[in-house]
């Protein structure tokens, strides 16, 4: 279960902020399409209501900074069992997408949902992540259920698929809190996103070229002290700390 989030207003006494589902699951697709960083700052939306060859429609299709695809399926009014089965079905289709098909999906997305000038997927990737598109696109993919909540059986299935079979699957929960005429959106991940980072299987790792690259994402004081004293720190999940152990003095 994700951590339960409560919000209290503390000016003028302690008052709980009202929680409500509202029509959240109907609105989330618009909200995430407008600003996917609410879910993850490392995603770029490249498709919405993407029709698969099996007849279904993927709610949102995103790409991460490694050019891997993220399938987001909003629960809406589906039963928990249906949303997991549908997400797996979409994953089986996305896994076979070639680079030219992904680019076509992005072009269609811009024509239908965006009013700004159409750009290539390479330019959009570069503008978003400040790096060039990797040579290999869609080497892996991640499946994400987006909902206000899930039942315990579905949570067990998601955890089982991830831990026993290595499926890159997760769930992200959004809730709305209302304070008078104001609304606040909260987010909680079912599984730590750092533990579900997509990467190539160990037996597909290429030969290492002997170079290390470090990106400082910590507060300035940590970066300043690290540069001054010559150390590197890593947090946010065991994926990062395990990687740090590869370094030598």
C-alpha cells in the first residue's frame, strides 16, 4: 500500500483539508497531458488515445530520457482486473513498435492535441531532456496504472508481476484535496520509481568504455561540498546506491 496522505490547514487552528475523488479520474488525462511532470519530470508525452492494432486505445504514451516507452492507463470506471489485463495487452503491442512508428504516433499526437508548431520527435526529445535522442529507441518499456486508488488484490498482482517476473509495472495514485474553492493534487507511487527504472538486462550490457558520468541532483550545499572535498553521494533508491558501488577512489 502507498503511504496515506493527509493534509491539514494550520493557520487559524488545525483543520483537516477535505479529501474527495471528485471526477478526478476523468480529469487526470487532461492534467497529465498538460503537465506530465506531475507524474515524473523524466517523461515526455508522445501520444494520447493511441489506437493499437488490437482495437484498444492507450490513454497516454510517454518516453523517458533513454527513449524507452511508458504506457499510462487510467483506471477511470474499469474494474481493477480489467485495467491490469488491458495494460499488459498494451505492453505486448508497444514492445514491438519500431522507431518510425513511434515517430508517426508523435506526429499524430501533435496534430490532434497540440496547437503549437509540429516538431520532429528528435527535436522534442532534445528540447525536453537537453540531450540527443539515443541511437536505439524503445529497447524496453514500463507499464503504469494511474488511479485514485486500487484494491488490495490488484496491488498484489502488480507486486507479483514486478518481483517474480521482472515486469516493469507500477501504479501512481492521485488524490484531490479541497479547501474552499481551491483544489490540491497529491501523488503517491505504489512502488518506488527508483526501483523500477528501465534498463537493459545484465546479459545485454555492452562493453564499458571506462568512463563515469555523474549528475548532481542534490541541494547546492551538497554539490559544493562534494566538489570541494572530492566525494560523490547517491540516494533515491538502491538502483543509485548499487551503481555508486561501482566507483573506485
